[in-house]
C-alpha cells in the first residue's frame, strides 16, 4: 500500500510526502480506524490489483494515472489525514457560510484561527 499512496503524493517534496504518509499510516493503524483501512484495502484491491496477481509488484505504466484517479476513497483518506495533520501549518481556512459552534454563531468568512481562539 505505501507504494500506491506514494504515487499519488509524489509531486510534492520528499519531506511533505513523508510527513503526509507518516500521519496517514498512523491514523490507519489506530484500532478505531479499522473499517477505514479495510475499505481502503478493498478499493486498492479492486482498482489497482484487479487485473494482476496480488502477489506481484505493481507496475507503473500507461494505466497508472487512471487507476489512481479511480481510487477516490484513497484520495479522501489522504485529504482527511492532511486536514487533521497539516504538513504546512498556517494554511488558513475560512467559513464558506455562517456557522454555529456550541450555540455561538460565527459569520461567513471567519477564519479557523479566530474560531479556535474564540471557542
């Protein structure tokens, strides 16, 4: 599995890729994420290994990009890992619509750092 995720994140620098992979594998190894790992493995088996022997190495070829593009769950897992453990801290996020947290209303456009400081 690491080889497959590396293909998806390979365009980034090695430090950012290593950081993302470390946190992703950490999260996947946690017992409460067993169903996520199982679903991810099923997707990889279906989309990457469906036309080959699962005991052979994955070959990078003309179909690799299309195979990875079909791995939407893997993309979601990596995105969630990056959301929870950002590789580059300080990337700001703003609310796209008004939001209520613990009964307190915040306007559209409020930054995540403001929400964290106020809550």
